[in-house]
């Protein structure tokens, strides 16, 4: 079961949706990127307490967040009718790094099943070259709010950070990696399970 948080839920920050005592907003960096980022978010991700696209949007002032709802709107109408140089970050049969020059990167936010459906119903993306992130190093442990069901799985914020590292360098992406780790910790602390999830000793 995944956790949903209603808009205006009492005791929660309306921006990050974390309990006020653990709110991350004051710690969110401002990260300017050359790459234009467009995130198409499935409507069910909008109020999940584990959704990281919302946190990415707080940190990246140039990020455009489009919601995909019933009948693929409003994302279908708001996406440009042609790709205009955009590339789509999508696992599977896609180009591995080194990547070509990328000025606009589109990221789909949702479960693997949701993103495949979104791609099928958004024809504006079909002509966009697809890019894939490289496999994670063997043995690397990344703490996430949701367990990944397939090898290429990453949270949206984590995927954006890795893409920016490849496109613009580790120095630009470092605050995003730090933000992802801090966000995961904040959410787990708010749930009272940080020590259990991280293996850290209780304070």
C-alpha cells in the first residue's frame, strides 16, 4: 500500500507534504541547470507522500511540471505538438551514455506500469529520442522510499540528479543527490522508522 496525503492535511507542510516537525523546505537548494526539464506526473503521484517530483520542482526553478490525468489531460494539451529537440528519459531500448547534446529532457513520473501507459497516450513524445541511465554499480545501496521492482528503477528526483550529472557534471548534480538522501531521511523520521530503514543507531 502506498501512502496518499490530501491537500491541506493537518499537521503537514503544504509544499513538501512532510509533517511540520520534519519539513524539508528550508533545506531545499536552488539548482540552476542549462538543461530544460519537463516532468509529466501521473495524477496518482500528485499527493503521494513518497512522490519526489514535487521535491525536484522545489529545487529546480526551471523545471516544468505537467500533470497527467483522465484522458491524458492536461499534459497532452500542454506538451508541444512536436519534440523540438527534446529527449525522453525512459529505460529499456534507449541510448546509453555518452549522450548527444540535450537541451530539453522529458521525465515521466509514475510507476513503471503508469509511465508505459502515459508514453502510449502522449504522441508528442513518440518522436523524441529515448535515453537510458547506466546500470547502478553492483553492490551500491541507495535508500529509497519505495522498493524498486526492476533493475532500472529509481525515484524521479534520483533519476533527474543522475541525468544532470551526466549532462552537466557531478558538481551541478551534487545538491540534488544530497536533497534526495535528506528527503528520504526526513520522511522516514516522520514515520518513526529511520533507524530501522537505515540501520543507524537510535538516538
